[in-house]
């Protein structure tokens, strides 16, 4: 029933928006190529490819998993997309169907992406279902993708500033054989975050509130 409704809405939109059709290939969790054209899926936001989430105090490569989910769904298959806009990178923002199924809806329903404020109402319903069922990222502690991108930019700026101010100790071996990290992104990618005072990997410069815990877990979206 939902697939039929999605197809009807899709066809209705096609009369006023340009169509993009072709064989698809995933780039990351919410962007892809359709034929020769790069497309950003409308109304959703998936974890960034290098983004790390946390499940049961363990690091999980949620961004890579989201990309894998889209890859399994669309790679090598023929997609029909309806262009809705262009983003700041010049990519076509579009709603896409694989056969009669809405690609964005499938990702949201599986907990592989969150819904943006301009997303469709039925996406919001599917997100609520995924959250209640603890599917995908909703079973983890995670940072919203947009917040992760802002954080990554800020951390990069901080690293550059620190590099100018003093020598970097990234990769310097600690007393017990561990290593210190100049950014929380690198510590999370290595699976050592959070880091506690007294551990060889602990970096006080990443302990913003001075509570002895550096790179504390991502907050859960409410």
C-alpha cells in the first residue's frame, strides 16, 4: 500500500519537476549517482561516511553501514528520480524510486537516516517507528549528521590552531604503550573514546569540562 502511494505521489510530482533516470551507484548513505548525474536524496540525512556511533560503549561505524545499506539497495539497479532542488555543492536534490519503492523511505524505516525539517510527513511517521523499534542508529548513541559535520569543521580548525601554537603529539607513545590523539574524531575512529584521566590515551586538551573524561559519548537525539 505504501509503495503504491509513493508511486502515485512520485508520478504526480513528475509533471512539474525534471526527471533523472539511469543505473545507480551509492556514494555514501544519502548520495548517489544516477547515470552520470550526482544526486542527493531529498528530505533525509544519513550519518557521514567516517562518522562513528556508540552501541553498548563500543564504537560502531554507523556512517559506513549507512552507505552499505544504500549500496545494497540501489547499486546496479535502474532508478527514476524527480528533481526538487540543488544543494550548495551543485548536486541535484531528488526523490528516487527503485522499482516502486521510495529509496528515502526505506532508509528512514531501517534506521539508516534521519528526517530533515523539509522532509515528507510520511518520512516522519517512519522515523518514529524506527526510533521506537530501536532500528539502526536509534539503537545507538549518535550525533545528528549535521551536528557531526559542524563538529568536524570545528575540530579541524582547532587542530590547525594548536599545530601553529605548539608541536603536535599525535602518535606519541604513552607510558603504557597507548597513544594520545589530537581530536575526538580520531579517537572515536580508533575506538578509544571516551578516554579517562590516568589512561595512557587520555588527552586533557580534549576534556573540555575538566571532569576527567575526554571525548565523552555522543548525545542521543530526543
